């Protein structure tokens, strides 16, 4: 399952996608949880009782601001969360 | 003017008509007898604008109640369920399993489990539209969701926008109040026009409302303004859908599915016709929740055996 967390508003579209099929048996030791400076990710049991990572509810509506510190404008060549997620489950839409 | 005469004037003023208020609905399948059922499950969908309670008897839809959510989620859940139970003489003790869903799912005091509205809408749409449903669009009161599912109604992809009123029922309520036209009439009236107008802003309901007022002043009829807003809403939700793609087997749930003005314009933009259903589209979430409850109870029974 591809789970998209985020929103679209007047300034654009901001979604973090998580491929839960790649996330369930994480080969990276859930490295994304520590890699995110804002600690936006957490492990939950989804509706099908699989242990997967999601974006915390309060962060879902503020992605543009929360993720700005990790974008190229802030000096990052790659996003810490996508680098840490070696299975390739996490993607950003912007 | 004296204080007494002011009070008298206020008391005799006619109450402001609420054009945004949609029809609440309770229904029970009177051809069925729930008392002979093996398993009765219930789904409660407490949304930001509406609440639904659905009863499923031995895996089949039996009854539902759809009403406006109040300012208290536990009370809304209780009232929604009480409405349908009163219709068929059922008590809470007759129900074997209750699943809560929607924004207020954790506040359903009598629920055994909470499941997200994403999974429940997919499951409900699968029941309502059949196992060929693959793409679901849910236009709720204050959010909009695009969902892909498989032949069993299991979610394979989803995307939700709950930050913005554009593309939601709340936006339509704003226009209904602005035009002073009952919300149920907006869709049909949007087709009573000479030519299809350009859409108003699809970015923001506040901008759309301002534009609508401007169009009225410029000489647009109310019907034409409504058509422009319906088009804006259709464009908004189509952009959401296109982010995950639209597969054949397209199904619309939520209250706005009853608005042909938006539905027909979405179909035209996508080039795909939405699947039809005889069941109230607004109950899809609660129906899916009740069906999840039924499956869980069956598994428990299989384990016990």
C-alpha cells in the first residue's frame, strides 16, 4: 500500500509517500525515526495490523514548514529520511 | 425605541433559514428480521460534519442513520446509533461488535475497535459497488480522499487532503448559504444555464466566495454562479485523484456524491463514468466499519471453534 501524508493548499502540494509493503519488514532498523530532526515519523499498527511507519498527525498539515530545514535550500543534497530508508519506502512529492 | 419594544421585535423576527442544512436520513430494511440473526455488527462514522450509524446483520446491510454531527463526538455517536435502533426496536446489548471510524473514532464510547476512515470507505465502497471498484473518491464534510483498493476492498494507495475546505462539503455549504438556495437544489440548478461558465477559484473557498459575489454583481444568474463553483470543485478533486491515478471502477462516496452538479463535471473531466449504487453514498464509511466488525467476529468464531 502507498500511504500519502500531507496536503494541498494555495501554496502547493506537499506529500510524503510511504510504501508500506517495503516498510513492514524494515531492513534499515527503522532508521527514519532517528534520521528526521523533527521526529515526524512513528511506528503504528495500521488497519491491517501491520507494523508500519507513518507521519504523525500534527505534522501532516505542516510539512512545507517542517521539512524545509532538510531541503536543498537549507544545504542538504539529499533528505535525511529518504537516505536513512534504504528499502526506498519514503518519498517526497516536492 | 424602548428596551421592551426591541426585545419584542427580536422575538418576532423570523428565524434565519439554514440553506446549508441537508436532509438527515434513517432507514431500516423491514423485510428482514434482526431477531433471528446470528451476528449483528455496527459501524459508527463520526465525521467533522456528519455522523452515521450502520447496522449489518449476518454480513448484510440492515439499517442506517445519517445525521449532522453535534459539538460532542460521544453524544453524536450515541445519537446516531439510537436513531437507527429506535427504528427497529434494537438495544445496544443486541449488537455483538461495534467499530468506530472517522475523525471522532476514538470518542465512540461503546466501540470495540477504531479503524481509519480510509480503510472503511474502501470496504464500504466494495460492498456498495461490487468487487470491480478500484478507485474511490470520498468528498466529505471537511476533507477529501482518493483511494485505490483491490477486489476485496483492501486499500492499495490513498491520499487525503484535510487542510483545505476547497473540494469539501463545507465549501458547498458556504455557497448554499451565500446563494440562499437549499443545498440539495444546487446540483440540479447548476445545469439550468445557457452556457457552461469558467470555474471560480479552485484554490480557496474564501476566494471562491468573493469571486461568486463578484460574478453576481457582474450579472451572472445564481444558477451560473453555482455552475462555476461546481466546476471549480470538480477541478479541485480531479487534481487530487490524478495524483494517485484513476483506475476503471470509479466510485464516489460521501455527501457530495448526491450532488449531480459536481459528479457530472468530475466524470466529464476524467472521461470516466462513476459507478452507481442504490445505497446512500454517505454511509460508506460506517458500512465499511460494520463489515470490518463482521469479519473480525467471524475470525473470532473460527478461532474459538
